[in-house]
C-alpha cells in the first residue's frame, strides 16, 4: 500500500507531514501548490495541500497562470518536496 504525506487544509510545506496509508486504488501521491498572494515581506513558505490520488494529473508546466499547480509522484512518501 502506498503511503503519502497528506493535509486537507492548505498549510506550509513543512507543516504538511501527516503520513497516511492510501487506499488500494490510489496509485500516486499528489501535492497541490496553493498560490499565495505575495505580500510584504515576501518570505512565505509555499502553501500546499497533499493527498493520495487514484487519478493524479500533473499540471502542464506550460499552462502559465494556473491557479493551482499539481505535482504527482508514485512512491512512498515522495510528496515531501516543495
């Protein structure tokens, strides 16, 4: 069974560290980068949600302006980056 880091509410990457055993149909760990409005002093960590996914589709890097960038990966606890 795949294990992914998960957090349902958007939070900083460092805080989103709950380890969840995914369902049998889940094949990917997904990280969604929630775009944060840049405000002074411009030092926010990226804000993310993470989950198990049975149908993760990564955002096309060419789709500039996408509100949420989605990253998929396919091994245990691989969605800790960002």
